[in-house]
């Protein structure tokens, strides 16, 4: 019998887009590359815009390390009464612990050192550490009942970014790029920027913005804050634009010949990436040039916005990317992992992030961009109400807590000035309107016009999706 394993493996890789691309033998390779770089509305095999979209793009301000919900968003006044008392067994209910606190003989409750107050017409409670966020509460939908499955950082970040705790799945931005394509042929549809806190915090691996088993042109492009924004984007010494163009045309012809022979979709992905990189040699320097931004803009985002690589500068660049039609913008800010010294470190983190986060929402709104831009703020899980280590008069630490945490969204068709979900008086368990990570993912896709159950990709004989076999749209947060 004939061995069909090769044909089966090749068929699994092929999509409708690749079939038509391969059938169009009358098209030159350069023309094929041009088509591949265009808006996926024209050539994506998926039934894009399953539902009417409310948002065209997403900015996700990911706070890596997990901010403490009861020190920022989840006001629990009775914790002052419970301070230094043992967390009741009826609250903890034997839930699992990390290796960092599993050896503790006691689990004393620690009240937040920060004051809370109500803000805006919505009367939303916020910590004194968020004075700028307090100015935008009536634009926000605050979810206090998020929960996740992972209890340690890497699987938790991987889960919220890819829908699986195990590495190898496509990232959120890659799924969006695959489903909707680009709105600007000269910039990537999916851009990533990273900023660091005082101690940098947890490591972030490139697979968090990788394309997994999707074609590689859907992976995120990382913009660096120091040196060349994108590695190897500049022409090498002695190479001019005309020479670069001729080289790429020759390379595209060779890749096109190989594609005709083997039909591997990664070859067309490679062609599209080379063409995009060529266009980015002009578009990226223009993007990174902040010289035309007004003094008012720098004042809005804060003095750090003038310093490349800071969180404030990345927030400002996120607005500029939105203006240029980038579909998915992922900001990471590290050093929210406060196992000790939480009060002092929280002050520093909020100083670095609060003003710029709020400024981005205000800036988008004043430019008429907030309505169709979905802005998200939050980390991978929450923190425990009990103290890690000893409580002193001036400091404390909190361990990882997947059972409940807080996130907020603004713009993009979410209901402004609202709070969804409630936790118990210890901010330990959810008592109403739980929102799972897969529910959040489904809701974000919904706002972009994508049905999470229909955004699929066949790989190794199975149809995969971001939300696996779970998730529901959280209608309560939608306007």
C-alpha cells in the first residue's frame, strides 16, 4: 500500500487561504506576497465578523506578577477587625497553597494599609494608590470576580494569554490577527511592548506572544525600548533600499518555487513576513518619533513618557499604534509579585502605572478612539488575604491567589461606570457573578465581532480554539 502519511500531514496544514493562493498560478510571487499582507477581510478563510463588532482593536495593559485586589480594587472594610486573626477554615475550605506558604503553621489575615474612597457618579470604591484611575471610573467596567485555574505565574500567564496552561498554543493576539487580519499593511497587526518595575519581576517568554501552531506571520512583534525598536530591521552596512528590494524579490521567487513544490503554508508566511519587514523600515521609525507630540500630551501621561522603554512611554506608543491601525497591542509591566514588602512596592508600582493607564483611556476618548478600542487592565491572578511570613507594623506580603482577582475594561462596547461580581468579606472566595478566564477571552473576542466557538484552526486532526471547549460571553459587562 502507498504511504499516505506525508499527504495527510500536508493536508492538515493547508487552509482555504493557502489552497487559493496555490491555485493562483497566474499570480507572481510578489503579487501573492502582497495579497497575503492585506486585510484578512479579503482573504481569511474564516467567516470573519460572526457578529457585529463593537471594537476594532484591543490594548491589553498586562500587570505581570499579579496585583493585590484587596489593596487596589476590592474594598473590604471588615479586614481591619480581622487583622492578625487566623483565616477561618470555613473561608479557606482546604484550598491548595503554593510551596511558599504551604509550610506556614498559621495564616493570619492582614488588612490593607491603604485607604479607600468612592469615586465618580458610579461611586466605585478604589484605593488611594490609584488617584488617576479614580478619574476614569465612569469609563470603566470593573470586574471583581475573576478567577483562574493556575496557582503559579508561568502557567497562569500562559493560561490567560493562550487559553492553556501548557506552552505551545497560539497567543490571544495571534488568534485575533488570524481571525481579522491587519488594518495597516506597513505595521504588524500584533505588537508587544515590555516595561520593568524596580526589580523586573517574573520573566516573560516570547511564546506568550507566539503564534503556536498558527502560521508564523500571526505572531506578535516585540518593540524594544532601547536601541533599534526591532532587531535586524535596519539595512546592513553597504546595503541600500534598491538593493534590499532586489534581494527580497529574488528571495520571494525562490520561496515561491519551493511553495509550488511542497505546498507548505509556512513558506507563504515567510514571504509575507519579509515584505512586512521591508515596509516596517519606514513605518517603525516614524511610529517611534515622539517629537511631534504636544507638551500637553507628555503632561497627561507623565514625565516618564519621554523616556523610551518606560510604562508611560509604552502607553503613549500604544495610542500611536491605535491611530495607525494596529489591531492588538499587548503591554506588559513587570514586578507586581509582592510576596514581601508589599506596601512600599505597591506605592512604587502604582506611581509607575496609574497615571499612564488612566491617561491612555482619556487620550483615546478625546481623540474619538475609545468607543472602538477595548482597553484591558489586570494580571494573571490575585493575592491572598493572609500574610506570607510575619506581619509587622509597616509591611507585609501576600501569596498567589487564583480564587478571585480584579480586572477592568474600558471602551470597545463595554458598559461604563459599572462593577460586576462580589467576593466574601475576606476577598478570598467569589459570592456572585464569577467570571472565568475563558469567559473573559470569549467576551473580548465577542466585542471584536468574533464568536469564540467558531474561531478555530485545525491542527493534528483537531479543531482548536482559544477558549478550548469552555467560555461564555459575559453579557452583564456589555453596553
